[in-house]
């Protein structure tokens, strides 16, 4: 999917439906002059509901649908008849969507399963009709209860993609090339930094018709936690991964230093990421001979499983798949618990600036016909 179509952050305004008022009707017909109160209750206002959908994997369908309103409840009627409930508004979101309150950044809910539904904002309750207020001393109440008001809230929807293994590395470390080799994904590959601008997912085929999902995120650099490069904008996509695959090219000046820099940037973003199981892949090993490989093995970290691979020649790819499959099937790695911290105001401002820049880029095409493009 083109980078302009990958949307993982949207801010939307939601309003539930207001409750319908109760009826103040007094029963009358040609045979009954004073039948007493028989006003019915008003209908409930519509809810704003989030529903997980496997048919969506970005939030692009909500990017230009910023105002979502549910239906209002109708008023009660005579003969104690209830008013019609307001229409619920169901918002389909991809699995892995996290919702925050836009005003204070508080975490609201998390959608992880297909078909899972969460009532984001409840509709107002309908008012009670005058039939509920009859008493021995007030047998003809000429008043009824109004319906509850609608609830308005601005929320932020943030997508964190679901995958078994996430690729972490500097730009041009070979992440996209590996994904294109082991899966059917077709990420952009070129010989310049930051070729990958959005996360890419690929399904990796394994033995006996088994498979696992691999996620490639844009490269991070030293100082990303301070906003350098693409910053830490896309690191949220590996928070749900079972394991992390660190990728460092064999021609790096200092493999251990690059690995420690990547690990430190993850720690700056979310200390919980450091506790995930890690694998180190030394890429571009087709340029190495046995002597250089032996020398590199002496300087790489001892506390992490390491594989030497080459996506061009296929060196070590089968060994890497075996290692990944063994790790993601360990009981300790199957349960991915994630603590959703409140969203920082500074981070919201960065995301909103990016959205405004994207909208400004598209505004130049407004009013232009197809024949003019």
C-alpha cells in the first residue's frame, strides 16, 4: 500500500445521541373522560461503538470522517408506548487500535480481536413518561422527565499493528530486503536511507503449512527519542510483537555499538520493550569469508542469539526462520502484555503537525479535474 494510504493516527469528534423525552399524555376517549396519565418513556440515544475488523489494517477510512454522530432517541407516546431508540453508530477499526482521550491523553480502550465491540460513548437515557409519576395525591401529573443530553468527546485512535516478530535496525540495514525474500510483501527497496516510510507486514511461510507474521518498521537512528530522523513515531508498531529481530549489517564500523544504540532508543521510548526476547541478525554476509565471520563472532554480544544471513544468496535464512519459530512458540513469548501509558501532549502536537502537512500537500489538488492532472 502506498505510504499516503497508510494512516495510523486520527483524531475524531464523537457525539452520542440524546435521550428522547417522556410523554405527558393523559388518556381520553369517548367512554373515558379521566383515564389518567399514560405517557410512555422516551427512547435511548444511540451509542458510539468501536468494532474490530480484520478487513481494515489502517485508519484511512476515518481520516476524512472527523465528526461522528449517533442518532437521537424519539419521545414517548400515548398508551405507555416507548419512543424509538436512536441509531447506534458503529466505527470499524483494524485490530490493534488503541483509543485515547484527546483532552488529557488518558487511555480509554484497546481493540485487539476481530468482531470485538466496545461502547466508546453511551447514548443518553430516555426520560420517563408521566405514568411513572402518578401518586395518590397527584393522580394526573402533567409533567414528564426530559431525556439525558448527548455526550461529546474528542478521541485519538492510534494503530499498533499485530505481528509475531518486529524488525529493528538502522536505515539500509536490510530489513525490507529480508521481508521481501521471506514473504510475499513488496516493500520499497532502494540504496538510500529512509526508503521505508511506513510499516510493512508480511506473512512468512514455514514448514508444514505453518506461518508467522513479520513487521518491518522505518529505520531508527541515534537520537530518535529526541526527534531525529523519523523519530519514534513508528516504534509503537512493535510494542505488540512477541519477539524483536535486531538487524545490523556486517559492514558496520562497530556492530556492538549499533546494537546498543538501537537497544537504548527502544528503552527511551518504552522500557518494557527491553524485556522482550531479542535475536540479532548480521545482514549482508555474502561479502564475508570464513576468516571475517570468525572475527565478527568474537566482537558481537554474548547475551543474544545471533544469526549470520544474506537476503541475496539465502545464507542463514532457513536457520533464522527456525530460530524465530522456536522463540515465538515459547510460552513466555506467546503472551504479549502491553501497558498503555497516557499519551503525551508533545507527541499529540507532533502527530497533528504531520497531519496538517499531509493535508496541505493534498489541498493543492482540490478543484482540479482528472483531465488536468
